[in-house]
C-alpha cells in the first residue's frame, strides 16, 4: 500500500475500540513510517505569493501602512503586492539581472528596486509608474533615507552613491578600492556607516561628502564586513564580519567600545587535502529598542544575545543550521531569526528561550520583514515563494 493509503488507514483506526486486536510491534513501526511519509509538509503561512519563477532574494514592507510588500528575485523580476491576500499591485519591470535590493521610501510614496548589475529603478507606488532609473557598478546594497526621498547605495568598486529622488541629484562617497559590502544611514539622517571588503568601516557626513571616522588595521576587522546596524538614537554602531567578530563602536568618536568574539564550540580540526575548514561568520545583527541588548546571528547557527551594559554574553540560542538574518521587534525584547532550514523563530532575549517557530518553505529563507505591530512576518525563499505568517499572540 502507498504511504497515502496507510495514512488513510491510520485515520480509520478507532483507538478507543478495545475489542480490536493489538497489532504486533513490527506492523506498528512500518505503519508509522508510512504515515510520516504521507504527511503533508507543514505550512503555517496565511498567504503564499508565487509569481516568482526562481529564488526570491529580498523583501520589504511599506512603512506607512505595512499593507504592501515588494519582493525581488533571481528571475530578474520585482513585484509589489498586497500582504493581506497576495494580490499583485504591479510589476517593477525592466531589470536584466537578479533583483537583490528592494525597498519603500519612508512615506511609502516610492519603491526602489536594484539588480546585481547595478540598474536601480524607482517607481511611484500610487501611479504604478517608473519615475527614475540609474545605472551604477555591480550593486552590493541599497537603502532609503529615514526622513527624505533620498536613496543610498554601495557598489563593488567601493563607492557609495546618494541620489535625491526623483530629481536624481547625485553625490558619491569614495571608499577604498574594494566593494562597499554593507551600509546604513544613521537615525539622525546626516551620517551613514559603510563597511568594506578590506575590513574597514567609515562613517560619512552625507552633507559634506567627507569621511568623519575610519576604522582600519587593528581597530577594523580582519575580513570583509557583512553587516552594520545602529541603535535607536544612533549613538552606537555595531559591525559584523567574516572574521566572526562583532564590534561595538561609538558613532560620535569612531572608537571601538568593545569586541564580541564568538568562541568556537568545538576546536577546529585542520582541514585535510581538498577539505574546507568549517567556516563561520557574522551574518546579521541588531539592537533591542527597549533593553540594552544586542543580537548577533552566525553562519554556524548560533544566535548570541549580548548585554551592552556589562559587555558580556547573556544567552546563546542554537539553531540547527545557519542564521540568514535577524530582526528585533520594535517595542519588546523579542528577536526573530530566519535560517537555512526554512524556519522563522521568535526568541525571548530576556530568557534566551524560543517562543515559537513557523514553517512553510521547502528551501532556505533568504530574507524576511516584520511589520510594525509585530503581527506578521513576510519571508522569501529559495523555493521561489514569498509567504506571510501571522505571529500575533494574545499574551504579547
């Protein structure tokens, strides 16, 4: 009998029926396995968006209403769609390479999409029409200004570009001759922090176009930067790198306050011929808004919660597989992670305990976004889909 038949049989068994004969242990085992195979894959999502025909790399929610999502994928496509029902609003057409960056302006008036080759397009959301486009070198990251129609992007030649939208007035910030791997505009809107492949980090004055602070050599990282974040008032910056260190930096002085190093759980065995050594790196990080805590997610699946007031490790939350990204809830000490095993998890940073887990993707999650009141999570995955999960719980 097929797995499905066995599953049906199992459903028909009345466990209260004591008259039935006890099946022998072996029969039970085989039936159990059949049920396992015939089970539907778990899907906790409310809505699935499936217009992409390849891996979906990025997602953002519109900040004003949190009702629209934009997703970009390996199929060279980007779509703006409604979160409530997955209904397509419009396609951001015209890209010729994987769309790796997408986001809404602070007031949700514009949406920007950027592809790997460096073509950036901006669309007016209500009119569903393209209002601006520009081509730079290979694109590494892109971010909207928190208070203005200004777009910042970093490219593989080490430059960071800033444009006024839709006029297109442009300014460039010349970094070292290596990729600008990550960047973030600080909350004051006047400065940006940019990390580079050579391990250096710069804080730029956006108005003057000058570099205020440079972290390099011993102060910088030994390997490429992977991510940067700032706390709510912009006084502290955290940088993460392939070197497995996260550095806490005072943004006013440019000085390193402390370095969080992840000690390897197991001593690393030297790699044999043709074998790769186990690699680990910082993949994502962020600050809690309501407590002096920061979270760092590592490629080996470790989520580390650090206490900023004592500069010490508070909790270590282990995942089976690598963490791709983490996000804090806006107004609580709850941190969300998505990982290569295709699950989204919520962690209580005070206790270090997992609150809940959501599944539905058949491949790794590549990006995710949480809405303002932390009631929904939107994920994108290598399975060509984006999904919406409801995570609102009565006790929060």
